[in-house]
């Protein structure tokens, strides 16, 4: 289990955050996070931020990484790149998440390593992790400044556009404030939508399966941007469990009770057919061009 209850002895009363920093070696940010997420318990009481620890035993829920054998695709001194399989969480969504990509990152590179960019649970492909706090800040800033080029592959039902001809989708999107999960929706700037741009090029069409393989360039990085933009054109990605589905279908997917055969029948796949296959960026005077090694084509549908 990623989160393990570890017991420590407190010799004398001390501020909880000081104990985490000075005795256990956590940074201020890490210690604040542990306390704010209610992971420190003493005498069966949760120790909240700003509180003290008494002398005696204290229990702390610590992230203890495990491995399932996933190794980095690329390693440098400052960062590494993983080729994430579909249906693996990037970060734990609670104490009881059995395994996430963060496990592998910290297993291979230690407690100061962290994930820099996120992709969805069912999206496969490239994810960058930093190996130290300095590179984490630098790489995150590069993503925010759009200095890292990202390309995806997606498979949709039907014949999309003209092969080789790029289509630009620049519809703003905003949070739909749905009753379940996080859903985005096409909008306008006046309605609170955020500007975003997706470039889509159909690169192959299988007439027997009536499927189109799309090459996608992200110029912005809004949540669910590709999924919302393709759905807004009437081409939801194969396996799409949220956009274009009714409330009951979405709820059963999010609660992990969705029947696989029903999903296959309704969405034509049992995973989201979206894959992050290419990253390009300059870091410390070197240009990196990284490609995924996973097979992503019509044969996997």
C-alpha cells in the first residue's frame, strides 16, 4: 500500500511541523501537506496544522512507494520520462490508492522526485518527472510557459476531415460544475470559458472499421481539452466514458461499477483511445525529442 502507518516516538512536546521537518527530514511544503491532509495522529486524535505533539507515540501516514516493474523510458540527471500505460493513475487520490505512477517515480528517484505534468487515468503515454526540487520548479514553469511541445494520437469513429489537412479548434472551455466528477464544457470567453487551442490532423483512415487516427498538437493545456474539443465537433474519442454519455453511465464509470460489455457496446472500446506520444523541449542548452514506444493504432481497438 502506498500509504503506510508509521510509528515514531516524540521525546518532548514539540510543534508538529517542527517534528516533521527537524526529526523526519520533510521540507516545509511536504510537512504542511501531511498535516493539512490529516495524516498525523496521536492518542487517536488527528493533529491539525499549527498544533503541537505531546511526548509519546505518534502515528504518521507516510507515502511508501512500491514498484510494479515500470522503468523510465529516458533518464537524465535532472529529470526522467515514463511511458505510462492506460488505466494507471498519475497521483494517488487518497490513502487507499493501491498503485500510481508516483510510486514508480519515488521508488526509482527518491522522496524529492516528483511528477511534472499530468495525463488522465486512461490516457497512455509520456509523463515527465523531476529528480530534484530545482528541476521540478524549472520544468513546471516550462509547461506553464508552453515551452514544451506535446503531441497526442487519438482514434475516433467515422471519417474525420481530409487526410493530412490540419484543423484548428479554438473553442474556449470551462468547468461544467457537474454533479459528478470533473467535467468541462465548450463555452465562450464572456461565459467564463478559458482560451485554448488544439490542432488536429487526420493521418489514417480504416474504411473497414470506419475509424480515423488523429495526430493532435496541444498549444494549451486545459483539463480534458482534447476530449472536449473532439466531442464538440461530434467525434468523441473511442472509449470516452464521460463526454456524450448520460448521467447514469458517467456515474457508474466514476464509481467503478460500469459493466465492461456495456461500455464496449456504447463507446466501442474499454479504454480511452488517447495517447501522449511525443515531447520536445530545450533544457539547459540541449534539445530533447522523446517518442513513446507503445503501439497505438487501429489494431488495439
